[in-house]
C-alpha cells in the first residue's frame, strides 16, 4: 500500500478559537471537527470546502509546546488576484502578488502573526 494523500497538517497556536475563526470567517474554510481530545484539550480541524486535506489547529500549551512560528505548507488557489482581493476586502493582512520562476504567490498573516503563502497551481 502507498500513501495516497496528506490527511491533515498540524499547527500549534496560542488561541484555537481566534485562529479557527480566522480560517472560517475570513478565509472561508469550514470546521470539520471540534471535539475534546482529553479534558481541557480540543481537536479543531478546518479545511476549504471540498478539500481532502485539513488543518488541525491545536493549542500549543495542551502539548507542552510553544506556538508554531509558521505553517507546515502552502495553500493553493485557482485565481491569485481574486483570492487576494477577496481576503483583503475581508480584513486579512495580505502581501503583494510575487511572480517567480517556480510560480506566483502572495503572503497571508494570521491573527497571531504567523505567515503562509497562497500560490497558484498553474
């Protein structure tokens, strides 16, 4: 058997609700799981509608860890310009679109200061 996909990426955060709300309210993701892992600890998973891979937003303190400095991957969209425009209009901190030999992207900053890239899949 071979691995066929990435199921979930994990990011350790300070405030799960703030980061979850950023992804759902500002970026249009949906919450697919919000469940207790053990008393006082929650597994919150969000993902774009119809996506196979999710993002688990876990409270770092529940795992004896510090919040992550960044995200474990990049995010892809079909139309960089319209996605960037929509996010900016929704109050998201976004960078300019950059065009490189390997592709085009813009940077997004979450409410806790972590940054990630949104790139095109072309």
